[in-house]
C-alpha cells in the first residue's frame, strides 16, 4: 500500500480512522514541529488554528464551542477519543515513533487536536458586565500565560486583557498549562498600549498596577471602592510593568514580601493578588 494512503485502522463511533505512516503526509501539516515556537507562531494564528493536547483539554475546547479541524492520535489510544470523533473532523492515527517525528516530542498524552480559532471580541465588548479583570503587559512566556489563565478561572476573574506584545493564549503550551481554562476565561487584545487602559476607566474600573516598588500600597490595604471593580495590571517576568503602564494606572500596589525576597513569579503573583481581591466575595 502506498505511503499515506487512507486506510481504516479501527472502529471509532461515526468516524473512519485513517492511518498515518509518513511523517511528511500533508494532511497532518497542522501538527508539524510543535516544539518550534517561532514556526508555530507564524503558522497557527494566520491559518486560524490552534493545537490542544490531551483528552481533558480537547473536551474542554469542544465544550467551549471550538470546532475541531482534525485529530491526531496514538493508534493504541484511540479509545481516549471516544465521542469526540463525531465524523465532522478526520481522525488520523499513527505509531508513537511517527508522532514524535511529526511533532518533535514524545506525545505522552496520546491525543492531539487541531481546532479552528474564533474571532476575538473587542475590549469594550469583553468589559460589558465584567467586575474583575486581569491585564497583562508584555507577558510573552507561554507557561506563565497558561498558569495565569488557570488562576484567573479558579479565582473568579471575568476576563483577561492583553497588550499587543503578549504571548498567544492558544499556543499549545499555554493551553496545556492552563488545563484548558484558556477556553473558559474570555480574553481580548488592546489595539493601542497603554492608551487602551483608558477604556478600563471609562468602564468604571480601578486600574491596580502590581509592582514590588517600596512606595506602593500593600494590596491588603485597598479600600472597598478600589476593590469593587478592579483591573489587576501585571508586567513581564523580570522587567515588570513599564513606567508608561504604571503612569496610566490608578494606584500602584504591592504584595508584601519577607526574608528579602523582592517578588514572585508573575503567575504566582497573579494568583495571590486575585485571592486577596476576592477574599470578601460571597461564596458561590
């Protein structure tokens, strides 16, 4: 049989499974070189797709309304796909060795999915009805982005807003680290930065710039009015917020540190600050 020819492998409800034996098969181009960040950044957003990994994350993507383009599965783990295989998207199966040559890593979760992206809402639209949001400036580490989204989902944040230079929340590593919570928290990207922070004030938010500066206000001392509609603003790991972003905020706040530690990882700082802002919220 010629390499790459369609051939059923096993039964998956309402879907025919096609075996992939050639890592260069053009039908699985969506999954090529997944560890190459620069290549994936050039490929995924322009082609309107993103990659999700693992059964749990795939199910959360589908539940959130993202439409699958295809699935790529370890042939021995087809049972993990189950009812996700509806017939609307092709299912490709391959050996672990072929999967590794295609993706560039050992696919230990056994299941990958390529999904269609959706148009992002505008910032004013996403603020409508929101009470507490996270705003990120220049956070370009995908692991941190994913962890921030997971914390935002867990701690009741209504939306995440990104400066134009932030990393893609739908990049595979961000999606994986967030455990699919990037699908649960609405997000949008500012067109202008930091001028776009004016949209937050217009919507009635207090912009709280988190910084380790010694003259910043300890976050636990914020007034109820400052907490009521809070936009928590955080910067990149190491560099922190730019002076322009801090100047555009309403108040600079700090998480008090001990033992000479000057700051926390940005994802950890986000979680601590969000817990503090939400500690008096009524239990849901």
